[in-house]
C-alpha cells in the first residue's frame, strides 16, 4: 500500500529492527494489519481498538524519552493516521496525527540544520510527510494555525533533489508544489476576496516548469497526472472564486476548455498505467479531481474512472476510494442537470474530509 516497488520496501522486513525497539510501532502495525485483513470494516473490531489504544499510550511514553527514535515515532504516527481514516466517520481525517507528524518533521529539520551529515532516514520521513501533506493540505481550515516552516521545508526538498523515495520515486518537489496549491485553493474557496494573482501565476509556473527523470514509464505517467491535477485544481478554484463576478464570456470559455483539456490528459496518463502496477495506490486524488470535470459526452472516460477507483479499492481496501466514487457520481449528476459543482465545495458541504492516500 505504501511503496511503488515491493522489492524496495523500508516498511517491510527492514522495519523489524525498529519494532523491537518501539512497542508503539508494533501495536500500530498490529492495529492496521488486523483492520486491513477485514477490509477496514465500518465498526472496528475490539482487537483493532485495543491495539490502537496501546500504540497511542506507548507513543506518548516514547516521545517523552530523551533518546527516542524519531523514525519509529514518525512511522507509528503515520500508521495511526491510516488506521484513523479507515473509520466510518468521514469528517475526521486524523488531523491530530498530521499535526504530530508535522511537529516531528519540524524537529528533524532543526536537527538536520545543525548536523553535517545527511541521514537517509530524514528524507524518507520528509517524503512520507510531503505526500501526506499533498493529500490533506486542502482539508485544513485556513483559519487554523499552519505550524509549517515552508521556507525550511522548501530548502530540505531542494536538498533532496531527485533522491529516489521508495514511496513515490523522484517527484518530491512536485508533491511540495501541489501541497501549496491545495493550501491556496482552500483559502480561495473559503475567502474568494483573498485571491492573489501573483501567487496563482507563481504556482502555475512551478507546476508547468517542474521536471525530473522518472525511473520508469509508469511513474512518468503518474507524475504527469499529478502535475495536471495541480493545474486543474488551481484553474477550477480560480473559476469558483470568479462566480458572481463580471467576467468576459470568452475568458470563461477559454478557462473551461483548459480545465477540460488538463482533466482529460490526467485521466489518459492514469489509464496508461496498468492495474497491476503498485503505483495504482497513489491515483485516487487525481482521479477524483480530474474525473469530476468529465462531461456527459465523455461517458467512456467516466466508466474508466469508475473502474479504476474500484480497482484501487480492491488493491488497498481503503473505503475512501468508494466514497470518492460516490462523490464523483454526485458531481457528474449535478453537472448533467445543468448545475455544475466543484468537488471541493461538495465534499465540504457534505462535511466530508476525505483523505485519499
């Protein structure tokens, strides 16, 4: 569920040495494994809740230790978050775990700044956080304190360069850009009057000019889908903010055409990745955002989006994929009836905070 290559999986056998040192990590693994075995049921079994509780208790104790293992703590928090978002409450995306991970990353950033060595554990944790942040930045209320030192994270991401992360490969910088797009889009969604045209232009340029050498063709398609997802998200947020404002019809038409173009390109790239690929696990968010833009005339792509979300659910068993399918069907129904809806608006109206990993 968490890597693109099962032969290069730091969360598999290499984690054993950390499990022996961290009871919290052991209990977190047991909680998520027991739940995964049952396809993450809406009502968590007693064993899952007990193991999760033990993980939290042990984690508190380990964090208070003078020489705690930040890597084990970070993985424990990540697994607790994953266990949390599989619960039946769609309003809770494990924000407290995200904030805990953020605090650990901030601590690691300070330690890396002081150190002359560059331990591979840090970029591994930072990369996990970057992906997590990309998937959740638009879920956080803009009024809440962000607690992020974006300049330090940006420097750390620059330092990572094209370091190959086992979770997603060489697109660390792209994930960071898309996370910033998500933060901006949520801010504009809630407060259209706070649009920043220079900020929009900068984010658009960063997305358009980002480049890397993908390790294989499947990841190349995934990266292009991520890039296009960022552009679709940015353009749709802009269009949503312009509602009710006097706008040139030609400008609106051009903008809608551009959104459709990038949305369809996103889906094409994702469909070029075979369902046997492990990168299937990382497609849910762009499928939702781009898929929701498909018109009634594009029934073939709509069917492919339906099939792909079901395939992802079959692979990782995360119920959020089925909720994403329900959400995109509702957006399509509204669009077809002449009442186009922004997927972000709809999910917030439903009081859903879907964390699509």
